[in-house]
C-alpha cells in the first residue's frame, strides 16, 4: 500500500506571517525553526526534480513575505515542476501577479467567511478585499485558483452564504478543511459540528458529477458521522500524514507532514526518496499506525484512520482513535 513516490513535496519557505488567525496551527504550536536561504532552497528544488518528483508546493507562514519567492517559483518551473502556492493573499499585488504569472500553476487562497466583517475577525482588517482582488488577478492570468476554508462553528452556520460567495468568484475549486487540534485548543470542532458540515457539503454535491464535488480534503474519520455519507464527501487520509506528500520545514528537515514532527533527514544531503521509503513511512503507508477498530473497518483504505497527528496530540498515540472518530455509534455501517 502507498504511492511509489510523493505526489508532491511541500516546502515551508518561512515561518513568519502578517496575520494572526485564531485557528492557526503554527500560531498555537510554539516556536518554529528559522528559515533556510534562497540558495539552499534552490538546491532543494534541484534535488526534488532530480529524484523524479513532479510537484512542489510553497507554504509558510505566509510565503509571500519571503522576498525571493517569485524567483524560487520561477526556478521550480524551469526544472519542469508543477508549482503550487498557499497564501492568505494579503501581499498579492499587481507586481506579484505579473512575477508569478506563467510560473505558478495552482494557488490556494485561504477564505473562511462570506463578507469583510466576518473575514476580518478571522484574520486582519482589509483581508477580505485583498483576497477577492488576488483571486481575480491571478485567475485573469490563467492561474488555477482554489479557495480553502477551514471549517468552524461560525462558518458552518452560514455555509450557504459562503457557498454563494465562492460561486460568484473566479474560483476553480473550493477546498474544505477540518481544523487540526493544537496544544492550546485540542477540540476546535465537535462531532456534532463536523457532522453538520458534512450534511451541508452533501447537499451542495447532490446532483453534481464526481469531478465537480466540493470535498473535505484533509483527514477526517469517516465514523465522525454517517460513514457512507462522509465517504462520499471527504477525501479521506490521502492528503494527510505523509500518505501522498512529504514536508520540508524551514530548517530543511524532511518530515511526514506539517504536523507530524518526525525527522526523516535533511533535504540537503539526504535523499527525499530514501525518506519516503524509510521504515517510519513504510509503517505509515501500510496503515500500521491506526487504532484497533479501524483495521476491521470497510472504509479503512480510504479513511486511513483519520488524522494520525490528531490522534497523537489528543489521545497520546499514533495507534489511538482520531478524536472525532465514533466507531461504536456507526458500527453497523463500518463492519
């Protein structure tokens, strides 16, 4: 089980951010390592391409705070890599758009609320207008624009308004994300709230073709609600815990993901593919690190036990249940 090579490598270009969102994992997890030089990141990109990996994603912090980011994106494109960027869009000026156009294939813009008043409560003053302008500008240059919404009790309650906003913009894909627990908030969303979100997503997808679905993209245990319904409207564990990507943090440590603090080597000097094929990742890909009930579940190969990081943080073991999991309630559908 597992991919022969990472679908993409995610690079944390810097840890700094100009916003202070209440739900931000980095903000609530403590000190992150210092950032590598542009020269070293160019070497990392060279290694990614040389090892036959096809895609790279730049993230942060807010990656556009790094002055040399457009040149790094350009270098990645020159190497033949598919380039992606995660951004809060606050620094996407006309100049930046022109610099990125032609080199950036995909951009993920964080958007959590349907209007300026609410969005600014989540992030910063003026953030809503900046996001809209960035979406329009990047889409106008042919960049594939995705909007990412971290689900919360507040935006689940006004889900239809948020849907209408997304559909009114030049957004090619809407990505929904389950909030990840952090040491200061181990329960950012309840089972009832996430189940309500799944119901709303299912209503949105009703009558659509599979390729048009809006899905909850990060790891969500299918037994957080009706497993058959969750499985239709959530991607499962594929994009989490190193199942399809590796993460290189700002000190160039190779890790399974942004959240799992397990060192698999250093991106300069150590092979990314050796990290991918390491003993730890082999155990992750074989689904060793899941709770006992999950082994018997008919959805396990897609759900993958939900978020292993969330299990570790909240239930103190990679072998524990995801805190949103409720297999006893839904046993008739699972086993």
